[in-house]
């Protein structure tokens, strides 16, 4: 687990009138109310007493959050676990925390520099008292100290160096081991260590478990509506897909023909839609056609249209998809499956921007951009004589290879979150969330079916889960039982057909041989699954488990 993968919606659970994180109950509070509480505390206990109470309160809070992060995730490194504390404060709205420097030297000495922007404590103090003569982010300092102390197993103290309440541009603090500080820590050590103060803080914490969140329901719904039409690449981090996006962004403004290649399910249609939306044709529609799903005669009519009486059943004129996409974009998926005759017609459209409907002899002008996609190796198809080389070079003016999901592990969580929002909208679910325990399973599995498999697995889990909260037990068994042992590892020496066969059989085994469910998880039709099984010589009856 990495700190940037933390998401508030997955950490916090809302159910039965309670808000919890890792099984610990949280309480939302008003910043204005807490500002008044802070004022009353200072006036009743004095500034020094209030500072002691709030520092210890923050210290306890930090310890509790560090323990929760330890229970909920397997962190890649100790540094990732340590950085999760500032990330939590940012997610909670307490302050926008930024780690400037963090290190543990060869002697085990801890050192950290922290910046806090828009500190809630500084704002509260300014509201109640005006500009301060000293640093006032006592809970932030306590939290950083308590969180870090729990992580490294010994006392760590943070001292605030700058504070926005004093007029500084930001709040900042430095953290060290308790014995690494000089005399400057002696006068405030009791803020962190007083047992009497700790008791008072424990009493206060029963009523003041703070979890500041911004619940913007109208914005959530708006984003869901947008995700019904498009997917966001905002959180994509893998270098390989970043390069794909850079190429897509660069070619999008031009009418250049684009050929997208890559394994089935990697998201070629989504990338085509991304290119279309960034192009000058975005105000017009993108028409999508799966060339491999239609027989040749029907595909000819669907692409180019036909005249009434052109063939039996053609009772009226029919406008083809190329004409419907006029001034827009047409996306030809599985272009490697079209016949030689259709390849000739398509080449003419690309060269002359003209087409002829079936049964007509007069060409029609069309102004359309073509984006094509295939999971086949078209260069091998050219060598075999099944795909025209002139069409290949016309289609592939710009070729973009979309990498498989197993080569972009850092994108899995971002994709899962986007897909969950789409599933939430499609299934009319409310606040669909996923337990943090699921994240390690998702990132450990190699996803031979790529993004399509991920989406189908999440949709199945959404249907099976309770209270719209996906748990590990809601995921298919082949996901949660994945071990990564040598028998299962996708070795580069294995053929794609061998990997496909192995994966299909594992999914069938996990579903007890239920082919309809297996096809849904794999993201293919039941007819395709039957065809694959026939190729594997495993064409048992539908109710017979396949082992």
C-alpha cells in the first residue's frame, strides 16, 4: 500500500447512524463550535492548560490513527506508513499537510519537516482572538508527535516553527526523537508526557473524536452523471499509460487516422472517446461499431448504408454509420476481423472521403475521422495475406499501443474508484464503497482480462455486497485466493493462448463451472466462452463443473 492510494470514501464507513474508520467511531463537529470550545478552554484553564489538553488530545488522536492504518493496510515501507498521517489530516480537512523532509538515519534517528496550509487551528484562533503572539497549532503538533511515535515505537516530539495565526504565510513544524532535542524541548515536554493531562484528554476524547470531512452530495451526483459518459484519467500515474495519454493528447486536435492496439479489455474504446472529446469534432457524436460482432453482409450495410431493394428485406433506404458520423468520429473496433472485400471499401473511404451505399452507383461525400482498434497483430495478418498492407498503413498513421493492466499496477486503484462510480450510477446504488482490505487483493492480482475484467469483478461484488459496502468476501474466489506462485505467474515465456486458457479455467473453477457467471466475470459472451472451451477440448454440459 502507498500513501497516495488512500481515499476518504474507502476509509470511512457510514452505517446505522454511525461514522467509523477501521472499527473506531468518529464524530463530525463544527469548526465554529470547536473555535468556541477552544476559547472557553483557554479562558477556564489558561493558555498553558489549554495547550496541554489540546496537545495531548492531538497526541492520542495521532496514535489512534497510526494504529488504524497499521491494522487496515500492508504498507510498502515504514516511510509510507509515516506519510499516511499527514495524508489523513489532508483528507479530514484539518489542514493541507505536506511532508517537506522525512528520514531515519543509520543510527535510527528520526527527522521530519512538515508544512500545514490552511490550518483549522490557526483559523479558529484568529476568529476568536485575532493575531497570536506565539504558535497555536497545538493539536496538529500533538497529532504529528503521537502518529510518528506509534509508527517508530518511541517518543517523537514536533515543535511548531511558523504559524499562520502569527502572520506567517503557513504553519510548519520539525519533528525529532525526544532525546535529539536540546533545551528548547524541556519547557514543553510536559505537554506530551503528563499523565494527569493524559487522563483529562481521555475524558475529553470520548466526546471529541474529530473527523473533519466535506460531504458535498451535489458534487458527487454531478460527477456520477459525467462518469456515465466518460472516464477520467486524472489519477492515472503509471509511466506507460502516461505516455499513451501524451500521444493521445497530441494527436487529438488533428484529423489524423489513429490505430489503437492492445489486448482485449485494456480500454481502447475509452481512449478513442478521450481522443474524440479533445478534438475539434467533440460537439458531434462518436459512432462506435464492433466489426467482429456482425457478419460481412450486415456489416457492409451497417457501415455504408443501402438503397431500398438492394437485397431481400431492404424495404427502405438505410443510412450507414459513416454517414451518421458525418462531421464527427467513427470508432471501428476489432478492425482486424473485417473481410478483404470490406477492406477495399474502407480503403476507398479513407482515401477519397467518399462511399457508396449498397445497391447504389453514385458516391456520397463524408467528412469523418476514423479511429480503429484491434487486439490482433495486423503485421502478422499482412504476412498471412488476410489484411491489406495499404489499408494498414492508411489506418496506422499514428499507432498507439495500450499496455495491459498487469503492466500498470499503480493505476488499478484509480481505475477501480472510477469504475465503482460508474457501477453506482448504472445499478442505482447509493454511496457504493469498498473496504480498504480489498485494495491489496486488487493490486496483487494480474488481471489477464484487463480493465474489462476489473469492471465485471467490481460489478459482481457490488451486486453481492451488503449495505453497498464491498468486502473481500464479496470478491470472486480466484481474486482473493491468488497467490502469485510460480504455477500462476504470467511468465514472459508463456504464450498468450496458454495464459488465456489458464485464466479461463481458474475462473470456471472459482464459480463451480457456472459458465454464465464465468463469462460475466471474464467480460465475454457465453458464446465466446463455449467457443474457447471447444478449442480447449472442454465442451462439457453447462451444469458440469470444469476442473
